C-alpha cells in the first residue's frame, strides 16, 4: 500500500514538474532582435540588390570586351558596395517565419556582387593593372567578411563562400604586386583574421532566432525531435569556419614571408623572424591551436595546416574524392591544407 502511495506521489510530482516547465516555456519572454549599427552597410546591399545585372556567362571563357561590358553595366552598384565596405555591417534579423523567405534573394545578391568584383578584378588583371586587380580581389574578400557580421548560419556560410571567391582570385596575382600593395593586402588580411566571428556566436544567434520566431515551447519540441540534424548542421558550420580561418592565416603568412624575402633576399628560417615587422605573433593552426607548419627549402618553403583530419600528413595535400572518415559526425578527407608554394627562384 505504501509503495502504491509513493508511486502515485512520484507520478503527481512528475506531472506537476512537466506542467510547470511547459507553462514556463509558454510564458517565457521571447528574445529581442539584436541592435544594428547606423549607418549599416548591409542596408546598402539591400538597396543595390534589385539593380544588379548578373553575368550569365563564365568569366573564365569570356573575352575582355565581354567582361568590361558586364562591369560597366554594374559599375554604380559596385561603387555603392565599395563605399559600404567602409561602414559597420550587421544582418538585419527579424523574428518571424517570413524572414526565411525574404533572406533568400539577399543571399543570391551577395554572391552576384562578389562575382562582379571578381569580374572587375579580372579586367584589371588582363590589362596588367596588377596592383589594382589585387585591391579589387581584396574588396571581394572583405565583402564576404562583412556579410557574415551579425549573421545566422545560412548567411554566414554564404559570406564565407564570397570570401573564397576573392581568396582564389588573389592567389593568382598577389606575388606580382608591388611592395606597397602587398603591405596593404597584408594589413587587410590581418583585419579579417582578427575580426572573424566565432561559430559559437553564429550558432547562438541561430538558436535565439528559432526561439524568437517559433516561441519557446515549439522551439523546445523542434530542438528535441530534430536534435541530431541540428547538431550535424552546427558541426558542419564549425568545420567550415576552421577551414576558412586556416586558409586566411596561410595566405597572410605567405604574404608576410614574401615581403620578408624582398627585403632580406631570403625566406625566414622560422616564422618567428616575421615578428614584429610583418606579424604580431606566429599564426596558430585553428585545427590544433599550435603553430602552422613551416619548413624552408632551397629558395622556397613548405607551409601548411594539418586540415580537417587534424593529422600532420607531412605536407601531403588533401584531394577531393579520396577516402573519407568521420570526425564529430562529419566526413573529412585526409591530407593537409597547403599554402601555394612560390616558384623556385
């Protein structure tokens, strides 16, 4: 009898606890959208987006005349975005379901603008205006960086993709730029490296947005039933951030070493020689928290990050499509992230 009474008491306590938690979730205040800077460079992107005329061709195969025509049709839009890069940015977040659909067009506009900046840079590159081309590609990188400020997960990933467009283009030309242009490029890369928002910030905003949009109770159910899917999405975001940080630091270090070589007539024997004239400290590999791997060779060097597999493969670059294995539920490919080595001099 006593056991039955104890059991009934436990059941009642559990029911009351569940009801209390449910009521607390129902009546819990929803988070408020974060404040935005004023003026906000992101507002300029929204204003320009409907005016952009996309390039329906492929800049890799288009003639210089075709590339000039594409840029000329969008020169005012590009000028507006370049001016916006001088401002603070923050994605304007709204806690309602319509926001999900409204943001799609903005995501597309950012990538189109990044491609337009690349088009402008390619024209300068083909016309042998090397320093100007590097400056334009740098603006493309900065556009991607600015676009991630105050963002949710989707905008953050698109911003990283825009940065990659500029990084890929800059890799083809930066060694041919003069010292002054390289110093400016190095400064910009340092600003980008030190102003990266952490994936934890993005994930926190994403969760706040879901809670503010759906309400605490519905958000709790979503988090419970989609837990595995949400965790995988967050882990992929963390992995993409690590790779982006590694690529920026590899490029930043390579530029610093090139400036060192031009002054000293050789590459440094160790990365510490770049401090403090070119770097404030030896860049850490975001995958390990330790220094990037550096090995000078005759008239060249090997510089790399261990990459997503978190294993030193001796500078063997990873190749897409190779065998994969899982780390934290995410498939990764073996191999290191390599800084493009300089030509033997």
